[in-house]
C-alpha cells in the first residue's frame, strides 16, 4: 500500500505518504519482529504484459516493453521437452550451458535466436511459475496479508522476536537446513547429468567430422558482382533440414517471413524445397544440437536477419533456480552474459565487457523492506541478495568477497511466512531487485525536502519562441503533481542581461520582482524568501506563473547572462540541494560563462573531422562540480534555432547528474510538433519520480573491477557515483575489466545499490543484483554475447573517443570492433573454416548495428548535421537506457496500411496490432503502402504515392494522396477500425518511452523526406556504404 | 678543488631533486588513495557521506594539481642552470623529461586554471593507471638523477 505513490509509473501517484506504526492497523503490532515490508500488489513487473499474461506464465522474463507477447496459446506451446529433468540448483555454472538439443523440440517453429536458451526450454513446474519473478506476484506475496494491514511496522512498537516466538522455536543453528532451495546442498545431486554429452567439444567434433568442405574460396578476396543470395547457384536441397533452421536460413530470394513467432510451422511456404544453402548450413543440418546462439551464420548469404519483433535480451545460462531470481534485463544487463574466466580470454574475444543499468526505472512491482538493520557483508558492504549462500542457518557467505558473515537474530524471522528460522526465504533473499527504507545511519543530515528552482531565459529571443507560456501553463497544470511532501519548496529566477528574482513570501499580495543588474558579483537580494514552501504560497506561485508570460512580452533585451544566473541559482539552492531546471534559448553572451559561436555552417557536411565536440570553457563543468557537492542537479532545456554550444552548456547537466532536453528550431507557431513534444516532455519531467542526494555504488565479485563509467554523474570513487538527483529515465553504462582470474568461480555477481532521498523525505536504498555464469572457452563467451548491450556500450565508448580524440578515430574504432570480434570468432571459435563472412547467430546483427552507429547522427560524416544536434545525439547515446538508445541507433520500420489484429496485444480494452519490424531499406518500401519509421525521438509516417485509398480515407481522413497536407503532425481521430488500430499502435509505441516522439506524416515530395531516408541504414548513400558493401569491407579486412 | 658555478648548479639540483622526490611520492600517494579508497571496509556513515567525502576527494585532486606546476617549474629551472653551466651531458639527460612536461601540459584538458588533472575524468581506470605509472617513473628518474647529481657535484669539485 504505502509504495503506491512511489511505484506508480510516473511518480504522480497520489498514494498515501508513508505512515509510521502508530496509525497502522493493530494487527501490525502483533508481528513479532521489528521487520515489516510492503509490497504493492500490482501483479507484474511490466504492467502491460501483466495483463496479457493474466494466468501466471512460465518463468520467462518478459524481455521488455517492446517484446510483443503472443496471445494465450503461445505460452502453452512453448517447446516441450519432457525428457529433460528439471535442472537442479547444484548445477550452477557447471552446466555445459546450452544443453537441451534443439532437436528435442521439433514441433514448434523457430524462435528468435536468443529467445530460447535451453535452460528455459524445460517447462517450469507450476510451483515455479507462480513465483516467476516479474510475471506474477511472488508466492510469498500471497502469504502476506493484503490490504493496508501489517505492511509497515514500527520497530519500536513491535515485540522482540524471540519472546513471542519462544514456544514455536524452530531448529537451532546446528539443525540441518530444511530449505527448499537448498543453498547448502551444493553438489549433492550429481546424477542429473544427461546433458553432459552435449558439451561443446562433442558438438565441435561432430561438426568437424561431418561437415563437407564448402566450395573453397567462393566469396573470398573478391567482390562478387551480385550478392550471392541473388545468384542462382543452388545447393542440393537438404532433406533432413530441421524446419526451424530451414526457416531461419532462407536466403534473399526466399519468402518474406523467415522468422515466425507463432509456433506451428514457419512461414507461409515452408517445405525443404528450393532453399539455397551455404555449406555451413548443410553442415548445420547434420548436427542440430549446436546451441542456437552459436549457429554459424554467413552474413553475406543471409539477408533477413532482423527478427520480426524487437530483439529480446539473451538469457544467461544459469540454472533455472538462479535465473528465476535474477535481475530483470531491463534494469541490469551485461554485454557478455557469460563472463570469461580470464582477461586473456576476454581480450581474445575482442568484445567489450560492461554493464548497462537503468537503476531507477519505474517499476510496477517492487518489494520494499523496512528493517532496523540492513544485512550487509561486514567486509565489502554488499547487501544480502538472492545469490549468497547460507552455510547454515546462522551464517551466510557473501557472493562478492566470499566472507562468511553471521545472520543477525532479526533476520531469522521471516515476516512473509511469519515463521522463524528461514532466513533464506526472506524477501531480501528472494528478490534481485529490492528497496530498503534506510535507518538513520544512512543519513548525514536530515533528508532534504524536495526543492525545485526554475531558471528561465526571458531575453527577446526567448520571448520570440513563445516557450514561456507553454512552460507556465504546464507548471500550473501540474503544480499539484510535483513530487514532494509538505516541505516542498519552489523558486523562480528569470534572466536576460540582468537577473530577476521573485519574492514569493507568504503575506505578500502579489509576487515581487527583484532585479540584480550587477552580474559580475552576483548576490541574493533576500535570501530567505526566494525559495518558498509550495503549499503555503501556492497562490502567489500561481499568480506569478499567470503573469510571467506577459511580463516580458515587450522586452528588447537580446543578451543572455546564463553564467551569472546559474551562479545565483546555485547560491540559492546550495543550503538545501535540489533540482534546478534551466531553460535557455540562445548562446550565453554576457558575463561569466559567455561563449562564442564555434560552428561553421559550411563545415556541417564535410567529411573531414568534426571540431568543437569538447567544451570551450570549463566554467560550466566547475559549476556543475560545485553543484554536485551541494546536492544540486541541473537539468537543461535548450530551445533554440541557432547554435548554442551544447557541448559546453551540456557539461552543467552532465556532471551534476541532470538531464538535457533539446528542441531544435522551437517556435510556438512555426513548429507545432516541437511544441507538443515540449509540452509532453515537460509534463513527464515535472511529475516523474525523483530521488535527491543520491549515490550509487556498483560492486562486483572479487576479481572484476570497474574501468570507466558512462552517463551523467560525478565519479567520486572507483565504484561510487555521486548523483545529486536521480530520475527514472536515466541510464548508465559501466566498462569492466577482469583483474584476477576467476578460476574457481562458477558464477559472478554484480550489485548496484542506489541510496537516495525520496521526494517524501525518506532515505531509501534500491538494490539490484545480477548473477552471471563464468565460462572458460571462447565459444561459450561468444554464445553469451548480447549484441544490443555490446552496441550500446560501444556507442558510449565511441562518444568518449570522439571527444578526447577525434570523430574519425571513433568511427574507425567501431568498425574495428566488428572486424576484430568476427575475425577472432573465425579464428578461435570456429572449428571448420568456410568461405563467407561468418558470425555466430547471437552476433549476426552486430555488423548491422555498427553500420547503424556509423550512420547515426552522432557519428555520421558527409551528411549535413548541426553541431548541436550531433552533440545532443551523443548525450542521448550515453544517457538513455539501452532500449531507447537502441531505437535511436537502429530505428524500427513498420508497414501500417495493412494492420490486422492477428497477433495483436490486448491491453485493457484496447487491441494493439503488432506489425513486423522491417529492414531499413528502401527496397522494403512500396508506393502502395504507408510506413512508420520509429527513430526514438521522432517518428515518420511515410505515405506512398499510390497508397491505398482505403488507408487515406479511413486513417488520414483525406480523399486522395494529393490532399494529404504538407505539414501533418497527428493522426485524425476517425471512427473507423483502421484509424483506431493505427492510433492505438502509435500511442502504444509512445507510451512505452519516457519522452514524447513527435510524429511527422510525410508524402513522397515532402521536405522531410531526406530525414526519413537518412534512416534507411541498409542503403547506400553518397557518403556511406550500404549494408552489403559494409559486409564486404568487413570480410576483406578479416581475410587479410 | 674550486667551487665553480657548475658545482653550485649540481648542489642546487641535488637539493631541488630531493624536493622533487618528495613531490613524486606525494603524487603517488594521492593517486593511490584515490584508487584504493573503496577497499577499506569503512563505516557506513563515512562511505555514504556525500558531502564530506566528496570535498576530501576534490581536495586530494587539488593537492595533486597544486604540486604539478611547481614540479615543472623546478625542473625547468635547473635545466636552465645546467644550460648556463654548459653541463651538456646532464642537460641532455634531462631534456626528454622537459619535453614530456611540455607535451603533458599542452595536451591537458580544457581548464581555466593552471593544472593538469580533471576531477571528472581522473577516476577513469585508464587515466588513473596512467597517472600512477607516471608517478612511479618519475620517482625512479628523480632518484637516479639524485645520485647522478651527487656524483656530478663531487666530480666537478674534484676535477677542477
């Protein structure tokens, strides 16, 4: 109950504030230990999917909001493998990872490559399904009394645990553990090894023995005039080909649906008939037990690599028990789901090792624990987590430093089952993501109130854009939804060439403006009445917001003293800390922090190196560090048509853990799409959850160490990030290195702990723990590669590289990353050498993503790109959580004119069609269709010249193609099935992200068409290679 | 035996190198502290103390920053002295370090104040490792040159 306010999607929830014991239901007081916990009873981690999977689904991770969940029957027909015994826990990591052979499940159609790690192919027993972590409410949750009753206990009021429980005392420390999960039984069940014969060696041997050598050097070293798939050199059709493989390996000329999510047979025209198969595929058919992730794919031969639905995160090869407890990949993701044992194996693999985090993500279900003592390792301070081992009832062994710790008395009592002596069943040990309410030793000062300061540009340029009225209106609308409690404070500063403060003290009849024109030596005119309590002075604040847009209507002041305004704002906020939202519309040109324009418009399209990606002055960085020290975060909204030097200004947010929003060419009349985006973003920004004075520490198992951090923060220590504010839309990336060999370890763990003050003034710790297997062979490392995470991390590294070195360096580094890893795969992991560009199936999209990065706004050359937009794209790559960063790197293309309800999602009342994702190539477009390109921050709906009349009239509400208006930003609300489907789909896409992508409906001759076509990554442009050319380039480099 | 300008240079260099050795040690300690801080099982309060700890950290970096310029200046100073004293071999031995200092200072991050280390990037493992290595190399160099100056001084005193 009490968490409702916090866990609601955007933090606006008006859930009750946390109450303490005395006001609770008396039942609570009977709970004998000083431990309470609360869970809110929304059933699932992901709201949307929860509704789909109303009956508890298999213990499968829904892998993200983008993963369309097939309707009911799908769940049931998950590949059955009855012969496989349930993997027992003792097999941690020893498991030769990809055990159940693919041939064991001949019935269902092929799944996207990474979707079915065999560990999951075994249908989980019902008991497991009900505790499936995010798919249904955990079992212990049922045991918990529902409703407002005993969720929160005042420790002081509770009786000491031992007294009340002395009669039912469970076995003491010496007694054998009765644990279901058997943490102590490691190694007991040794007989469960039917999987053993399927280890890689066997596979490889068989492969080596059986594979007929391919035609030598057919594609090696020279450029074929046509993609081989187009040539009619057909190999003999293999009759024994597994239908799954068959469908997945259909080359160019084959049917359009090689991947089918629906079980029950691939594609419309399956059958073994005329498939052209490369020798590798023929070999594949002979040994079908290669793990799917390692299936060899010849990239030059296979065209349709893109799965029809968004790529799911690979599942680590852990035993089911561990995997079930593991952290959601949306929160915590590793580039290699199998950690190499030594740095030398990692170096050989040439893949980056790192973590991608989204630690403060809005979660719909989050167990919250209130406890007077938080159990942590005495040596490394790790929080107790599901992956620790209990030696006996009184001792647990830390999974990060392997120190043996005592279980405190209080922890012996389990508030969930209300039983004593089962520490391994406590919520802390059952949930990889958990939140603690921290006791006072986690505070250095009383938790700060929520403090919001708005710093607004009111120069002539700013008034011209008209943003002020939008801002004031938004804030007026959401003023009650600002997260906070009775202590919430707000303040306003406006600036042009002078700084204006607003005295909002209670008792004044109207807001009083105080102007400070001495910008060189800034001071606060009335320090204590500029930041006021929102509840007490709400009327004055509302008055001010209503009058502010008119106040500066006639201003002729063109200069902007941003630096001084920031200094003033810092002075105002430094006693308390808080959030500073800065709205800027032009290059600051007065006083401290004044900047000069550094961009030469003629150089925008040059293929030479891009200059000025690093800051021009360190004023903003230093100020940001000062802010960070005083727990002030600065969020920057840049609304400008001209160059604003975001590379310099952005530092203020980057090092103070703020966020940057950029609205190029913002104008209230000329650019309605940007206005709508600004409005929606502001609403989300103002109402989303916020954490103050936060720090995040990332710990990992001894032997691993953190190398570099990416994101917006200040690094205070090798593993500690200082985050004055933390918001639910911020992502982080971490590069790791292996310092000591992980020889005798089977699993390693990572733990991210975020300590923050909630807007209600509570100190809380959110802990995420992820466990991954350690492998020693290179092929296992490749099998566990997570191509999206790798791409995300590479993008972060490339941003750093282009700032410290140069853009061309970064581009080379990205290409080399693809070349190195693929050639390393070819040399070390592949036992038989075949012609062609070979990649393991899990990395088959790697070259495509690298090419997409090279053509991304941040890194592209040769195409006209404004410097600010480029820098903003770089910020986004570093700051956005992986799911959204991936959309910005590789947009999704859908065909919208033939939407049907087949395979649609049902969310509440609505039916959301799920069109398949198309390749980004003009070849996929057709004049008869309408296509939606979703590039994260922007969507384009392209209408073909001969688009179906039906679509034009039913969805767009126009009579003919010619009648489609030139500038159209929204889909009309028509009462037709087609219109409803289309709008449902578009708004569903929008709802999944925390920012608002604007929609542009464009015709073939529209001005925006080049922007649309720039996203066609697989095609050739004047300055960049096509996908096929890029592959040939890679191949040439590899075979050198 | 006469007290020449060259002998004076060597004596001065000897004293200053002692100071430089001290600087180098301080440099090493500062970076080592930065790096290994997290290893200590320190009290929760201190670990989670945002304000105090941070100020300390930045101060430590600042100390390192403050040491850099004097070090460079001192080294430059006695290079000039050796030039005047026409001690070509000694000068030649010091030139690489002088060149390195010039390169290091010209390629520093954008900063409005004198200094070398950027607190926002100093915690990157690459840079931290580089700085530590730099510290050790310099310490070795200064130690060797200390004994070389000692030898040089006696040699000059005896030979003249």
